[in-house]
C-alpha cells in the first residue's frame, strides 16, 4: 500500500490512540486494504486536499468513541435507546457538521476493524467480480459513495446508481465521484431508498448493494421487499448489517444472524454466502457486537 498510508499518517497526527490497531489490521490484510484505501486516498486528496486525512482521522476517532459509549449504554439499559427518527433525520442525516466526519469513519472501519475485513473480501470477490458483464448496479443508502465507486473502479463495464436520504452524504459522494474518473458511469442522488417506485416492472438491476443500512431502519422488512423487487432474476445482492451493536442512529436491534436471513428468505431471496465476525464487546457484557454480511440471489 502506498497512497492509503496517508490515512494512517492522519491517525498518527490527530488520533494516535487508534493508529496502532488500524496499522496492524492493514498490515495483516495488505491486499484487501490497499484495494480500498489507495483509490480512496487519491480521491480524497483530489477532492479535499491534504486536510482530508486529518479530518478523516478526527472523524474516525469521534466515531469510535461514540460507538464505545453507545455500547456501554446498551449494556446498562439492556436495549437500544435511539433518538426519535424525526430528530435523527434533522440532527444527524441532514447536518453537514455531523455527517461529513461520520462518512469518513463509515468507510474507514472496513480496513481498520478486523471484524470488517471479511466483508471487504466478500464484497470484492463474491459481489463485484461476480456481477454480469455490463451490469446495472443499485446502491441503497450510498452514503459516502465509496462502495459504488470501488465497484466502478474494479469493473469498468458496469453502471452504478446510488441513492441516499442525506444531502451532506450525497455531497461527499459526488465530490469523490467528480475526481474518480468514473462520473460517466456512477450517479448519486438524494432519494429515500425505501420509497423507490414499486409499481414499475422491477428486475432492472443485476447488482444491489445494501451495506450497513438495515440497522438504521425502524423496520427492515420493507428494505428486503425493495431489494427483491428491483433485483433481476440473474442478479446478486451484497447485504450487510450490525447485530447487537449500538450507535446513536441504530434503531433496529438484530440479535441473531437468522433474523436477517429469514427476512431475505421471506421475500424470495436465497443466501449463498454469509460471514459474521465479532467486534470488541464491553468486558463482561451481555451483548456481542457483530458485523453480518450476506450474498443474496433470487430463488
């Protein structure tokens, strides 16, 4: 890894506590982490300048501290205690000051957290590389846009449409898109992923990405209905979510891997691959934070 080291240098300058563990994860998984971090570093520097790496470090540190605080509160209360959705929309998803640092953290957890490494591998090997030639890909809650941009970087034949409810997040994704050399094949728009047109014939996307979205919803079942409706018969889905992992805007509390699996099966999807790795629990706690990833196909 060359360009991606700029993110580690940012941590060493602005978030020293978190640098050793992030570097250890990267060094143990250099190929996967370089695949993500090297293009991201080039896009970040071109879009935001060198300041991007210090801002990313501060955002990541703030995110990690928030996750740890939320997990401790979760253990104390025995359940998620999210803010009302109307407040989350106005105070989180629509606030640039909150969302931009959050967007950096939301992508950096993939190469920095050991529990997310298998997600990178599955996304690259079992989703991106498995897409049909010239596939049309839909990304639901595209956020920072990096997942879609990485797909376009790896597969120059595909087209990606990304939708997100957050204007600040879409602004970030479009800034990265503009400098990525993929803007003719990648599109990001402000749109509610659960309010896509379900009246049209459907089946128009050969690939669908729904990464770390379900836990942010009051009820994830409509998300699976949207996925099933818009997925082509020969299409594939990359789906991921958090289990027993509390954050400020995590509203749906998954306890078992089978819960998400059953929601997929109930709308006619079949799980063809599943990974689930644990994060760092509160010592002596009742809950084990985990990251679940699945590849889905139509039955």
